[in-house]
């Protein structure tokens, strides 16, 4: 009888352990094609705004508390600080192109990897370059996707 009772307690404990190991809460869904399309649209808005030095429009593509990590520079947090960084640039953009090479994620987060090229006018001198980036996008309550984390580097020295 004691052996049977011990066996039942062991089975019950094992069952409770297994139930505790199961994932709880709603399942996180992979990104849909519509999510990827919305992220591509946000990337295109960024490209267009950057091309015409519209820093207010670029900044609105970031979340309120976004973090932007600059090459050989400080980490900047928040839209207001990001806008100040754009406004302080000692050059104007004359050409900017950006392509997504990879985008994937789950639920309300997406990771985007891409490349960009640019031309800038710095005191009459045109400088050109290329670079690469990783951005973490976060879906907002209205369904739009905004940049929440942004890091990039240049393939050569920055202007």
C-alpha cells in the first residue's frame, strides 16, 4: 500500500512538473506578410525623408523612447534627442538609398537587417559612402511599425 501511495505521489508530482514546463499565455505568432509590407513601407518613408533632410519626419518613424546607437558616437535615447542629433549634422544629404536584406520577428517585434548608400554635401564637397544597419521595429497599438532600436556602421570613414 505504501509503495502504491508513493508511486501515485511520484506520478502526480511528475505531472505537475510537466504542466509547469508548458508554455503559458497566448502563443506568439510569426510576422505576417502584411507586417513585412508595413515595415517596408516605414523603411521607404525613412528613405524619402532622409533624402530631403526632413528630420522631423525621420524622427517620427522612431518610438518615443527609441535608442539610436551611432558609429564612434554616443547612444542617443528618445525622439527629442534623436531629432537634435539629426539637426546637428554638419552636412546636408543629397542622396540616400536603403534596402532591407532580411526581416523577421514574432508578435510585436521585428528585426530588420539592411544596407544603405548616401551622398552628402559638406561645405560644397560631395562625400559618398555605404553602410549597414540592424533595426528593431515595434508594432504600435494602431498597427504601424516604428523603429525602437537602431544601430548602424559605415563601410568607410563617416563624412
